[in-house]
C-alpha cells in the first residue's frame, strides 16, 4: 500500500485500541473478537494485503456500531445483523449514553408493570 493510502487505513491492532478506548464496559475487546465479527457481519470488509487486514473509516465505524449494539445494548448477533442490514440505520455513537438510558427506563417501566400485576 502506498503511504498516502496507508495513512487512511488502520491495522487490526490500531482498530483494537480505538474499540477499547470507546469501550464503556469493563471487559476489553480482544483481537480474536474482531476476527470473529468479520466472519459474522458481511458489512465488515477490511482490505487485505499480504494477509494483513487494513480497516478504513467505514469499517471502523461499523465495528464501533457492532460493539455498541452487542456490548452496551445487549443485542444478539442475529439482532445486530438485522439492524445493520437495515438501510436506515443511524446510530449516533456520541448519543449512546442517552440511548442506553432510554432503554433502561423502558425496562424499568416493564418491570414495574410486572410487579404491579403480581400484586
């Protein structure tokens, strides 16, 4: 890869650092997790040169969305696949705390309704 192209691409180790920097859970993402996600999600298409992976910004953004949906939102792999397949997907990773807080409020309301029904 030329230096100009290479500067816009990140290695898997560099991507791992980005994912772990944006990780708000205590469990760190491992290299094998990224490789596994590549097999699961057709949206991840790193460029390969001499059997090394290089990720562009689109792939990094997709990885951040996958990480957020799996780790922060508690979605299943199949749920994330369906979400990523949706052309209208617009997850603002800067607003993820608000999204997470909204989900918690919804779950708490459901729990409160269940408790009331049990009484």
